[in-house]
C-alpha cells in the first residue's frame, strides 16, 4: 500500500519545486515537439502557461505538458493517461491528443477563454462553485473507471507507519483525533455508497472556468473513491463559505442535498485535513524546501480538530450513520 501511495507524498498541487519553475530553452521545447507526431510540424509561438512540478506550454490550439524531473518516481503515468482519457470522454476535461506513459509527455486541447481558478476567483466569479459542482456530477455519474483506488484510512495508517521511522513530531493530540476518527470510519463503512471516478486532488488551480462551463485538469492523483470526497476537499482547498458550499451542492445534487449527503461532505472536510497533515509532515521529514511544512501540517490539523469538536460535526456524523 505504501508503494501505491508514494505519489501522494509529492502532490503536485502543494510542491512548487525548482523543476516546475524552470523554463526550458526554445530549442529543447522544439525537440520535445518534434517527438510528438501531432506537433512535429508546429513552428508557431510557445507560451508558458505555468505548472508546479511539471511544465505546461500552449502551442497554438493545444497544451503540451512536460513532466518535471523526478516525477516518474511517484506518478503512475499509465494510470494518469487512462484517467485523463476517461475524464475527457465524460466531458469534464480537455481532449487528450497525445499521451506517452513512458515519457510522461501529454498533449491536450487548449480551452480558449478559460480562467485558471483560485480561492479568490471562486469567490468573485459568479456561479463558479455551482459550475464546479456540475462538473463533478458529470464526472461521477459518467461510469468512467480509473485504475487507482483511493483509500483514505489505509493511507492514514500507512503514513503513520512511515512517520514512525522519521525524526519529526506529530501535532499534539494527533493520535487522539485519529482514534476519534474511528467513529467516522465506522459510519462511512456502515453506509457505503458506490465508488466513482474522482479527481481526488481538487486544488482550485486544477479548475478552468469559461464562465459557462467548468473544466477539470491534472489527473495525476485521481482514482476510484467516495464521490463526496471531491466536494469536501474542494470546499477546503477553495476556502468556501456556507453560501459557496450550498451553491456547489445544489448544482451537484440538482436540488437540496439529503442530510446524509451533506454530512459526508462535511466529514470529508475534516478527513482531508487529517490526511494531508501527515503528507505535510512527510515533506518536512524529507527536507522538502518548497514550503514551511511544519506550519502547513499544524494548520491543517488545527482546522481538522476544530471542525471535529463542533456540535455541527456530531450532527452530520449522526446523519451519515442514519443513512
């Protein structure tokens, strides 16, 4: 299980390392283009679009993704390729024009007029939380099957085992909260819902908004999962307020969410923080210089604990138990 989860310790969405921030020379880019049949004859301009561990360029009507150095150690490109193609078939992600799992090179259709989202843009772009909810609903109901299985509590257990061998301290009370989360684990296990193809890493920057449609990109960490994980995690990453949550859920459920559904979204808000706390500590133990991972881990754990201590959380957990 640890080997399967290695890729999540280096989540692209949180790892702004030097590989992602270094532009390639024009000559190197042209060599990369020449290796791709669909772009071999392209002589036009190349525009850097961004990327964190990877480098992304616009070449006319397409986007070229060049993986950052070392990403092959924790990203299963074969799984990613399947997920990206399935998501495109579902109509939530750009068409994949070329994908080479061996090299990690990927070419997708460029979405004209789309804004790369951020927490601030989710607040200022009217209707954007609802459009994200609609995109999730489209993906989750598509029948797509992704190769990877995202298993929350198994990942927490494995991360704790890894950290037991590292010289890094857990936040005070972490094991107590994990024990308390046993009630969450039991409630979710007793009231299972069908797994669906999920993004699993819904950072705001993985959403492209045209104003009438939301697209989702970056399928490196996708897998089969409880679909309401995506909603809860996006709410946390996007710093959604109650109104934004309501807009997202109403669009997703085509109306009012049932208490058990609403409860799962809230539960996953806490659980994504509980999980990514450990991810941050692994980065700290591995001397990742990309961020202050002590503050990152402590902040996420404090937010998780604060939510779990509320009467609201207990009420939502009871709703999940009731089904």
